[in-house]
């Protein structure tokens, strides 16, 4: 359906169907000579590019030879069909689809063949080791590593191109897991690594696991100038300013990053078309102001684009935006207007031919969709909104239409991988929008002035810092609103549901201008209900998608990918959370699905990032009573970050360590620490002194066995469940599990020797074990555990070894399992919390066989969220 601006004819003073009676702009019909000059939507190139892109994304994992052969066949067939068609029409459109598909497939096959034949690619195919030289294309990030902290060799993740030491060539895209601190883009790393091939179709074709800490080197020549300029701005600017101006988010705090995600403001740190438009607009505006000739303006614009790419880096969104800008510059030089959608399609086609591996890049998809939305959806949406609200200022409506169109079109794609949709994107973007150009321009001006006028650069950076802090305040304030973001089903279910919801919403707004006043107010009221937290939207989404957890759940193991996060219900909308999964693992989405609005406590079993990385996301928009942790065990940086997040949430930090264990008895038993929180009774077992960080060395996988064996172990009792409802074993290795079993057997022998007061004690927090069995808990104190046997006697079986409701199997179901402990705990349900298709082989065949002979196996990588009720945990089968 075309808008009125696309219809031929002279301007009309009034249209009976248009209640505003506005004059319509002139247009021209679609003739054989080409699209009309005034028309801005031309699908003749966009449709074939979209089809070719979809085919390339689907077939990207094919062998290079197959891709080359199929591409040649498609290109030849398309050329033949074009010759036969001779004139524009459906046949020519199909021919263009085939030709573009063929060209992209040939490019993909050639790229894959070159990478396979490279020295790095051959070593990766063999699973061998090699000395790599790697140039970073973006800053290293700690949040994406499988294992975090200081002792693991996979503490940071790096992306860039790498080649063998002493070799040459363009290099192969590599993702590397390293040990060390974050370093900026452009840094050259040298290290020895174990190489393996990535999954077919992955943007990085090789995965490298560093066997040593890398040596760092600065680039040479012009790249060194850019490197130093970026480093200078990173050292003086607010972390968010560096993200807005340079796309470098390495310094953005976790809680601010979570707030940006909840309010759909992350696009401001993904440098793309908006940033190019701001910079290019300033340059071309200045050229027009001084009446520069057309060629001079085009030259200035071209040089600006080159400098922009050098400073920011060739990310997919930057490449797309720069190619679009180059099309605009070419239009200026030629003195002709270009059709915006055609320019976007051409830019995408050039990018995919130059680098076919970007076909599955969510960044490129979102960048292209948002730009297309501004071209196609925003203008008619603004017109209809003006009809519906004629008294609202037009500038405000147009700004809202730009934001809404981009959010609506991108929402289905975001739902596929993020599992949430922001309901506060519109107000957040509208309030933050004025500061974004200021921060962008100020950051780039500071960058340019730094080598020649440091004082001026400092002033510009100060202005940019103020603008960035405004954006940060807006994001954090709006993210604290109820229902700032709603959990959404992932995968194709979520995509289809989001597309349907978007179509309904767009249709409603489209017809809103002609609807009765009561209908308009009804739509506003529904949007208000969604934003203010009355919550019908979440229930509808979950029921339609078939993902709603049972209303009477008591234990839930979240699907956070390769990590662990377990929720224990402690109140109507409250829970205790044991571990929080990795960064961006989806713990916030999981808690939203469960209806958890406050956290009485969070227990971190140990400080590997797949257990602690999602802490900021878990507490975002929720109150936190207490953070309970074990020993840092070589992970001091991760422990400090966790304490900072807890402090910002207003929560205290309680460490369960050697002091709480009241020293080890001569027989080696540990003293458990018990507390009651809400409707839960919990017992925590501190790690044995013998396994507390004897060294920081880890195994070949980069994981410290000492840190794993320093895991806290939690046993929880739930009203109505016989015995222990849940055991959470952290990442205990076999020796740690054997030590736990010895403690449990000792506790059985000493059951009743201490008082029962500890578990019945106060609910204020976790108490210290006093070994004497005092009644201090009855006084409303912290709730003491009365010695090693108190947990057994007080809790109706906490210390006893026997049938239990569920066990979260240690270490995601690795092969290092104690058969004796598994049989002693005798769980009815054994939960394996692991990521789908993870690189570690979790859960292992050995763990599945061991626990499968004892219990019912439940897996988050197959089922997603696993929510258990009292009936599930009491089922005697």
C-alpha cells in the first residue's frame, strides 16, 4: 500500500478522507523510465538485496566449494533470465535476486576457502597450538568470557584478525580467550594458544585459548597516531562518553549497561548512521555556510568519512553508515538526489560482498532495519499521529515517530536474542536525545584537539562528560520504573509473537486518527498500564508462548546459557537467588517471568563469571537485602565488582569464610551456617580449609580447580517438602564433593548435639556459627547454627544424608562427579544447568549416566527455565 505522497497528480487543497484537510505533496507515477523524483520508497533494489541476504545467512555454513558452485550457478541463471526478460518486470526482479545471491555466495565461498588455506586456519582444523600475532578490532571485554576472574586463562575475550608469528597476509578473524586486563582496540597481542575451528557460519572462524598471558604492543605508523588519540580520550573522558563517541564500552559499569539495555538506549554506544549523520551534517553544513563549491564539499565529506572509520573502527554498523554517507557525498558531487532506501540496499549489498561473514551479524541487521524504518515507517506514522493529536507540537510527534518506528521494526529481532522488549524506549530516547549529539560532537572534537590544543580538548571533553552523565542518569532513572522491560520469548516463537504485536500496534496507530475519542483514550490507558507495572502484558505473552512457569513454583533453575542461576521462593514476589549466571545470560528475564520483584538475598557460590557476571542485571529494578559470598580464592577483582554492585543497591555483604566456620575440628568437619529468610530455611557449607586456594593454577581449560572447590554449598528447606528441597553444589570438583560428603556423614553422627535454635532464629540475615548451640536466634538475632549437628536436628534433615528433592549438579554436569555423593543425596530430580551447544561438552555423558540411574534428569539447555513445585519435589515416583 502506498502513501498518498506516492500518487500522481497536482497538489490537492483538501481530501475528504483527510480530516486535517492538508494539502498533499505532488508526485509522479511509476513509469518505465524509473522511479519518480519525489518518491522516497523504491523496493526495486531493496527486495533483491533482502532476498540475497536471507539466502546468504541461511547457507553461510556450507563448505566453500559448495558455496562457490551454487553461487556460480545462481549468477549464470540470473544473467540468462535478465537477457531473456529485457525489460523491467517480475522476471527482471527474479533475475536480480539470482544475480545478487550468486555474487554473495561466490564471495562467501572465496572467503571461506582463503581462511581454510591460511596457516591459522589449518592449525585450527587440526586442533594444534601456535604462536599468534593478533590485532584487536574492538576493545577486549571481560563480560563475555566463559570463566571470569584473575586465575583463569579465559578472563577476557578479544576479537580481531590474527596470523602466525613470522607470517603475513591479511589474517583470519579470531576470537581469543585470554588472561589479563582490558586493552583498547588497535592493540597488537602476541601469545601462544590452542586453536580450534569455530562453528560453521560463525563470524570468527577460529577460537584461540591462550596458554600464557599475552604481550602487548602498540601499532605502527598512522595506526599508532589513532591508537594514542583513542587512548588519550579513554583516559580523560567519562566511560559512557567514550562509548557514545568511539563505541568503546569497556569502561561502562555493569549496572549502567543493564540500564541502557532495559531502556533500549544501547544503540547510542553502537556507532552507526546517527553518528555519521551528525558528523557529516556538521561538515557539509559548514561547507554550505562558507559557500564552498560542490566539489570541495564532497571532498570534505569524503575525508571526514575516512577519518571517522579510522577513529571508530570498521564495525558492521559503521561500515553500513559510512557507505551510506559515501552515497550521499557522491550525490552532492553529481548534483543529484539519491533514493534513500535504494542507497541503504546498495550499502548493505556492498558490505555483504566485501565480508559475507557479516550476514548473521545482529548489529548489521538492526542497523539496516532501523534506517529502513526511518525511511519507510516514520513519515506515515508521524502523519497519522498528528491526525490523532492535532494539539501536540509537530516537532515532538516527529521525534516520537522516529523513535517508535525504529523500536517497532527492530523489536522482533531483539526478541530473538535478548529475550526482552523495552516498554520505556520511547520516553528514554526522547529525554536523552538532545544530549546525544552534544556528547558525540564533543567527544570527537576533544579527540581532534588533543594533539594540538590539550586545554581545548579538556574543555570539549568536559562538555561531553556532562552530556553523557545526563544520558546515564536518564537510563538509570527510567530503568528503575516498574516494567521498564518485559520478558519476551526467544527464538522463532518470540519473533513471530513480536511481529504480530508490532503489526497490531502499527495498525491501531494507523487508524487512531479517525477513531472516536474514547478509543484514543483507551489506547493511551492500555499503554499506561503496561508502563506503570499493572502487568497484564507479561501474562499474555507467557501464556501465548507456552512458557509461563507454574504459579506455585518454589524452586526455579533459570536458563542463563553456560552458567548457573537458581531462584528459591521466599515470599509472594520475593526470592533468594543462588548465583546469577553470566553477563547477558538473561537472569533478569528469568526473574521477571517468575514474578520476582525483590531479592531477600543473593548467594554467590564462587567468583567465576558464569556464576557472578549477571549480578547487575539481577538487581536492576529490584531491592536486595544481602549479598552472601564465599572466599575470593584468587578472584579479588570479581569479588570487588560484586561488592560494588551490592553497595550501589544498598545491600550489605556477608562473607562465609574461615571465621564463620569457627575453625575446623580435628576430624576435619566444617561447621555449617544456617539462617531463615522469609519462608526458606537455608544452610551454607563453607569450603574446607584444605582446598582454599593452594595455588592459582588451573587446568587446560583455563579454570581454577581451587576456585571451584572453594564453592559454597547450599541446602534449602521449603515448607511442605520432605527433607532437603534443594542442594546447590556450585562447581565442586570430585575432591570438593568428597569433602562435603564427609561433612554430611559427620553431621549425621552428631545430629542433635547442638541446639535447634539456629534454623529457627531471626530472619535478619546469615548468622555466625558458634558451635555451642546457643539460643541467640530466638532473640531475633542473626540466627545462629548450633554446631555441626544443629542443621540436622533443626531443619528436619538438613544435615542428614538421604533422599532430597532436587540437586543442581556440580559444575554444569561435568565428568568430575562423586558417585558416592550422588547416591548419598539421592535426589528425585537432577538439574543440569548448561548452555546449548557449549564448547565444554556439558553435561557430560558420565554425569548423565550417573544421575540418570538415580533421578529424573532435567536440562536447561533442552527445556529452558525449569520451575519446580512442592509436588514435584515430593514425588516419590
